[in-house]
């Protein structure tokens, strides 16, 4: 008997959902149902898109990164602005995982279950951050946000190898470097609850970047390409941001960067 539900089509429906709370709940329900059995993965399907991608609310307003505003840790509002920015990143990260799950056909089933895990964890991160934002007296959408992460997702929509190279192992990997100093600032300001959330995010983001590294190398192998030289070419072609330190070498090592690659970050 054929499975009653198909994972990639369900992921697309989650991606199209515009309400962030409903999206997070739908991702959690999808993951629970898939892991419970009875669902299949049609690796060759091309699910039909019926609305704009990604589904997202009218707020926050999207502006250039320089217009997002400064985030002083001295005030509650400043801390809320930082938590809001992080929540927006995690919202986009959940969307990018769903997009990676539904968009690219012909991969091993393990690819799709890996990105299901990422979508589930990113949705939890978003929920934790928005709940803390409410404790501070604010809501998701109260501050402007920028869309740099999703812009690279959209640029790489036609090439899965470029997607793996430039989103998880480039832009998401920047989070491995950024989270520890942000966590320290929040802790110093006395916001230990936010610091604890960032501890969880860092731990799980290592796994997300590792998934990107692993599938990038798999795709390079499938195409007979040398990973490091290919990455340099892709970064130039898609105008990926130039990475600036300091780098979290220990986290990057755990996330699957080779010792040779790590020399680029020293």
C-alpha cells in the first residue's frame, strides 16, 4: 500500500504557510508524523508551487542590513532588537531547510531526512526566541529585519551544489562564529535565559552546517569536482560575502570543515 502522505509535498506546504506560529507548528507536526511512520519520500517528484516562496507575514518590514538599527545591551529594547534579529534568522533558516527539502529531486532519502531534522530544529529555535521576545514585551515583527540569508537561497534555487556550498556551509556557518560573542553580551547584561537559548542554537547549528558540508562533498563527488577549488569558483560566481574573523575554529571543525579548509579561517 502506498504511503498516505509524502514528505516533500508536505514540506512545500509548510514553506508556503505565511503565519510564523502556524508554520512552526506545521513543521513539528510533519516531523512527528514522518518519524512515526506511514509517510514516504518521493525523491523524483516535482511538487507544484501555488503561492509565493517563502510564505511569511507582512511584518517585519524588510530593509537593507545597515538600516536594521543598533542593538545596545544596556536597555531592554536593545536586547529585544537583538533577539528579534536572531528570531528572523531562525525563521529564514526554517524556510531554507524546507526549501532544500522540497526543491531538489533525485537525492538519496537521507538527504531529505537530514533537512527535515534541520527544519524541525530551526522552527524550535524560532519559537524559543519569539517566546523570549514576548517576555521582554515585544512581538516578532515589531522591528525591521534584513533578508540577506534568503537572498542567497533564492540565488541558488537552480543548483543544489551551489545551495549547499553557499547557504549552510557559508552563511549559516557564520552563526558558529557570531553566537559565542552574542551569548557573552547577553549573559553580561543579565539575560541568562537568552544566553541559554543561544547555547542550544550553537549546539544544533554545528549539526546543520555539518549536513551542508556532507552533502556538498557528496555532490562534488557525483560531479567529479574538487571541493575546495569548486567552492572558490561558486563563491565568486554567486558573489558570496567575504568571510571575516574571528572564526570559531573548534565549532567549524565539529561541523565538518577539513583541516585544510580551516587554514582559510586562521
